[in-house]
C-alpha cells in the first residue's frame, strides 16, 4: 500500500485525481520565494501544462492565488487566512504521522518511530515495530539529549546555528553514552554540517550500540524542528546497501509528512 493510499484510507474513500492536482499546485506555493507559473509548475509536478493552468485559474478565481505579473505568474492570496479555524486546535502530531510510520515500517520491514523535541531532549511518542526475530523495540517516553542518537542529531541540525551554540554552552560538557558519542563541539559541528548536506542523520552506535537507523527532521512552517522520523533495526541486518536502497523510500515519505506539518507552528 502506498503512503497516499494510507492517508486516503483514513477517510474511507479514494482520492479524486483532479482535486488532488489542484491541491498539489496550491501546496507548491508554500515556502516559494518567487511567483510561480504554469511552465515551471508543470516541470516540478510532472503534470501537463494545461492541467496546471486549469488548476491555477481555478485557485485564482476562488481567491486563493492572485496574479503577480502580466506573464501569468501567481502568488498566494490572503484568502488562505480564512482556512485557519482558530477555534480548533491543530491536529495531534501522532495522528498526522501515523500513516507515515505505517508505510515506512511496511515498506522497509523495520521499526519506524516518531520523536518530538522538548527543550534539550527528544522523546519517542509513537512507533511501529518491524518484523523478524531481532527488532528495535519502541520505547515510548524515552528521552535522549539532542547531541546523542540519529533522531536527536537530525533535530539539532535543523536548529539555527545560534540555538546549537546555546545548547552546547548550556550542556557543557556533553554527556558521553558510548565510546562513539560526540562530545567535542568541533566534532559535533562537523556532523551537523554533514547532516545538513545529506538531509538525514545516520546512527553509529553513539547512543544505542548494535543498531543502525536513518532519521529525518520534521519541521513547521518556519522550518523549526517539531521532531524526527527514524527508521532503524539491528546493525547485523541494516548494511550500507540497505541504507542506500531504502533512503529512496524514507526521504519522500518524510517529505510528504513535512508538507503537512509545514502548515502548522511547532509548540
């Protein structure tokens, strides 16, 4: 089952493709730093120019987009503010992330977990365990400092440089959990740069020896980290080849979740 199907399953009906195209076009404007037109959106979304043009015209007529220039490029309109219902609290992050966790666990056969940031730690709040005789167990409520474990470092790397410097100062000297834990600021900064360049964090026994995992941060509309999704299992099974193969599954799944969480503000 695909990730899209899992989200649709919760509503008890199939997705209307034409409606989905309109929402895909609208979502492309989230975070855009310049006006967008039919040609570039067509290339970006893999849709025909006519399909994109019809979606743009529909959104403009309904007041959600407005033309930016005579060339037919658009920007978001203020009518989007009307969609925010201030009387209703934003959805629970566990509810939003559950289809992603289900998909990743089924697709990889390994454990998928949801972690959230709370100050200087991240805490596991949900997860689905993988199959096989040896698996990574979901330890709900386990809190880990932001410099240790791949989920922690994925979150830390998504913070601003100023926030990271503040974390290092307040928590010096950093606690060592295994011989592989990064406790020297220079080494941690080097790892943060690598995570930012790659877009994900890998575990290397710095908190839980014998396990391997891939973690990607979840962010809000200000690109502030909510938490992270981590997929992992025993080091004996998760080889470098496994990581490279399943990155192509994990990345788009978390990107899809981030397209949803980017509509909200982290607490």
